[in-house]
C-alpha cells in the first residue's frame, strides 16, 4: 500500500504548473525522470518504442527510436551515460511544465518548456523525431 501511495503522489494534478530538472530519458516521448520526483510523458506527441514498434492506435513517426531518444536527451541537456535501468542519464536546466494529469502507471502527462529548446513537444515534432498526436494536442500552439 505504501508503494501505491508514494507513486500516486508523483502524479501532478492536471492544470498544475511544476518544475522538472531532467535526470534521465527513456525514449522519444518519455518518460523523463525529474529530480523533483515526477516522471513525465511528453504531452501531445508519440514516438516509436525503443524496439521500433508503435503502439496500436498511436501515431507512428518514421524516425528511428534511438535517434528520437538521443534527440530528446540532447534537447534537455548533456548526456552523462547510462542508468542501471537502461535510461540515458542527462544533466540540464530546470524546465517549467504544466500537467495534463496521469499518463498511466506512475507518469504525469505534461507540456514542458526548456531553457535550451523551448517547448519540448514542439521541438520533437519539428525535428521529425515524434508525431503530433491530435487526440491530445488539442489547442496547443508551438512558439
């Protein structure tokens, strides 16, 4: 029960602004692990899974999944190596994020703006590493 409670605390309520200092990246749309606790699934986009597959019902970009993961890590900061779970470790400036609520499991969906890259979801789409997911994009505007 304690594990479930602590996981629930990491989901940032929808509409709430929060800080995320990136520490690790799994693939081209997240999760991004934040030093402050949340694990972010980038809002409004879809990237291939690391094995090259796309989930049923998700947009499926042409981009190589490793290139997408590495691009996201580069947008967030500099890479430091590999974590024990296979994540790319990163060190970068704190982002400002707005939660879209739970993104399943222990992840918070969020629109994030990085001092390095601006709107991260927009940068991933612009670079061709992820596809815009209209179902979740809604009224979002890239700046």
